C-alpha cells in the first residue's frame, strides 16, 4: 500500500476500532487494503476471506494472507474465538445468508465489526418518494440493475437484526462521508441523517 492510498470512509472508522496487535479476520476483504493498513499501523496479525479471484490476486500482491471461500457457506474450518476482531466491511448487504454470516462472526471472533450503507438515509427516502426511482449516491453507487446489494438494511433494522442473532451492540458509529474524503459523525437521528454506519458487536 502506498502512503497516499486512501481507504473508504467506513474502512477508516473500522481501522480505528482495531486494538494494537489484534488477530484480525476480514470477511469479504476485497483487495486487502484494509488488512494491509492494519498490519502496518496496528501491528495486527491479519487474514482475509474473499471469493473474487481478481481481488485475491491483489491481496497476494500486498502479501496479505487470504483464502478463497463463499461466506454464505459459513466458516466451518475456523475454530471458536480464534480472532480478536472479525470485520465485515460493506459486505453484509451482498451476502445471501446474512444471519449465518453474522452468527459465524460472533462465533469465531471476540468482537465483530460490521459496516454497511444506511438505506434509511433521508436522501434515499426522498429520491424514491419524489422521483419514483431507486437512488444512486456515493454511499450507494449502483443502479438497480447492476447492484450487488440484495439486502437493503437500515440502522434501525440492523439493531433489531443484531439482537435477534444474539449479539450485544457495544458501539454504534453513524456518519456521512464527504466529497473531500472526510466524514461527519451523526449523533442525532442517525437512521435518518447518516448514510453509513459501523457497529461493534459481541456475543450475548
């Protein structure tokens, strides 16, 4: 990773939540940029899971340990409590079996960190209500016909989903990403005013 390479806004929030020297598993790790940053800046012991071969090749280029797997099939080969932090960054909404994926995260990790776009944001609501079309934005950058997002969740939905999966929410960070790469944390009415969220969870 080059020094000037920027992570996504949610990845920067996630990176700040990882303790020094933590054992980290990133599910749907993409090109490995987040894991490379955690290794360099946090001294983390990292491992990724990815299904896309092109992204796996990029991980290999970064010397990030990664293996190919389908998250919808679970993590049967990973022992309980094997990792300090398990990350699911902008991936929950694209898996077919989110309940299984979250349950497996809680099983194999002491803490789970989940980030996702908030489909309850006022811009999404207004776009659909006033224009009658599915919105496209920085946080949701796909048209309806090519989007990987198959589960359109909101912050309020995710709170209920977490409880239903036997998780305790330790921390919730809702924010709006800005065009200059910075972000603004939203503390009031986040389900309406934030376009992304990061949750820290543990088993009940």
